[in-house]
C-alpha cells in the first residue's frame, strides 16, 4: 500500500494533479490556487472546450470602500428611549464581514451619475434621478441660496448629497455596480466589454475580476459599523464597554490634544445653535460639511454620526428586533408583521412596506439621534435636507 501511495504521489507531481498534492505533504487546493486539474474528476482545467477556471487573487478593492470585520455584537439602543417607542431593544447578533463606503456619497458623485445616465438613459429616468433641491426651502427662512447652489456649485462638491430618496439611492447603487465592474473588467484586459454590449447584464462573476453588488447597508450592518467596537476586548471574547457614539468614550467633545474641547460631529447643539459663536465656531458647520471632516471611527468611517442621516436597506417595523434572525439580520418586507396590521388607511399609522429606516443623526438633529442604536423612518419616495446615504457590499469568498 505504501508503495502504491508513493507511485501516486510521483505521478501527481509529474502532471501537477493538485488533488493528490495534499496527500504528498503539499498544500491543498484553494480558491486562488486551484491547481490545473479537478480534485473531483481529475479532468484538466482551461483546456479548449473544457471547464474554465479564471485566475483569482481575492475580491478586488472597490473605490472608497473600507473593510469591516464582522463578529458578534449587541445591537439596539441603550440610550434613554425619549420617544417611548421601544423599537430597538438590545439583542446579540452576528454580522458577517462586509465593505462600506468610508464617506457619505457627495454632490460630485451624484453629478457624475447624472452626467452618465443623461447620455444613455431615457429623459424620464434622468429627470427622476434629480435630487429635490427644494428640500432646503423654508417659508420663514432665507435658505434660497442652498436651493440654487448646494448641489451644483463647485464649493459644495464634497458635501453630502441630500434631497435623494431611498429609491434614487438604490438606483445609484445599481449604476455604480455596472460602471465600476466595467472598468475593472477592462483594466483586467477584457477589451471586448463595453457598456453598450453589457447593458443590464452582469459581467460573469466567474471571471474573478468584478465586484459583488453595491447596495445600501442593512440596518444591522450600519449600526455595527457605527459602533466600531474594535480594540475594546478583554482577553479573547469579552468587550469591556459599549459606546454611546461612534467614537471612544461618552462625550461629544474631543478629550485629547490640541483639538481638546472641539465637537466630534456636526449636529445641532441646541435650539438656534447650529455651530457656536463667531470666532469660535466649535462644530464648524451650520448646515452639512465636508464629507472628510471630523475624525473617522476605528473602522475608518467618517461621519457615522451627524452631518446627514443615512438611508439603510430595511423596511421599518417597530418590533423588528423580535423577528430578526441572529445572523446577518435584515427586514426586507412585511414578513411576520404584515402592514395590514397597521391602520394606514385612516392615517393613524405610517408603518407600511414602503417605509424605510434611516439612522445616524444630522446637522439639524440634537445629539440624541447620533447614538447608533436610535432609528427613525420615512417613506421610500420622500427626501429631506438631512438624509443622504453611503453604499455597502458583501465580503465574498469568506466564511466570516
């Protein structure tokens, strides 16, 4: 028997048969090193007319994305429930690793989107993608300059886009998936791939050079990323403390160094106080601000509290925490909690399958709403001057 195994090993080395290499003391096949032969059939890969196995060096780096290592956490608000809704009670869940934009989507990103869809989409779709700039208008305030200038004036290029509803944000995610993958495919030498040829079709995932879909983060992903509870472990698996806000500690002000005493987010400090006094504009922004302002959290994400609220994928239900799975939880529709149970016809409830969650607090919100566990909701076709978004993406090819 020993001689037989030796003969097999010798043969395997001669032909590069990766299925036998593990038994010969070498490494077993992996996604990035599958070998030249099938470990199940012994048939050769990449022969003319045979099964093709593309080179794969791991998921490509998507522009603006930050890796968020998953794990077990406690979701839910441990702030005082000022609204008396009890709609985000604490519970332990596990969130798989994923990617998230390090910043909110900015005006320049949306203008780029409008430019390209105007070239290859219908007039109706282009017009439906325009942000509602009238969200800045107020009958008793002079916000007219923001209505006219905020989206298109160059000085606001890297301020977060607002006036975008949940549906428009999803359309942007789909478009971004297409154009990023087309560029990745062309950079990888797939010269025959063009926007006209691919249309709405996906470049094959088997190619190994394209990314999974950009999309809105789930509420669980968003809250987990905002908590950024890394570096607070004791021994192996115990977290020593929670965070009221996405930065360390429970204070709204920077406790260290030259920036000591300065606010760590863009929010409304109190009635009529959006920035502080002249000569000492502490939070530095009366409306939104530059998407890279304020220190990032420990995952490297900017403005996970303040600046603008952010759309997430989930349909709103007040008792979602009771129904969620405890691995990668999300509520995508009214399953187990039908909208018929809410009095929407008589306008006694806004809860429906067309109402989406948004989180994070904004330039016009008091500090309470900046705690990651707080949540609010709005109809998916509505928009305001205080809601923007950022994209997320799965971490493909990993079990964590």
